[in-house]
C-alpha cells in the first residue's frame, strides 16, 4: 500500500507530465539506520517515468523538471529522490 507522500508524488507527476507510465518506488526500508531515514517510512523514493515532455531534453533538464513539479517534497519532506525520466522510445 502506498503512503500519502508516494500518492502525492504520483499525482503531481501525472498532472505535470501526463506520463505514459509513472512508477513511484518507496526505498525507505533499504535505508533504515542511514542518514535521512526519519522513521516515517517515506524518506527515500525512486521515480521511473516515461513522458513525451522529456523528448529532446538532457538527463539534467529532465531531473530539474521533475524536481520543480514536486515543489517542497524533494529535500524538505523527502530525504532522497532518484529520478529515471525517459521519453517514449528510449
């Protein structure tokens, strides 16, 4: 079952990018005892997404687009966010 932050990430990305596919993976349990693990169960995530919005953009531009779309979640409400953003056909 997805927690509230995972659901919010998925909703924000869906609204911003109309992705063909979006997967939000909660990696928090793998980081138990590490820096940034706050015990909430929602501190570390991986996002995998495919969207036409990423066509012609560099990996860095794609990451910046995703971070902007997520507002205060990365770095404030979530300790770590891995982003795997691709355009269709990649």
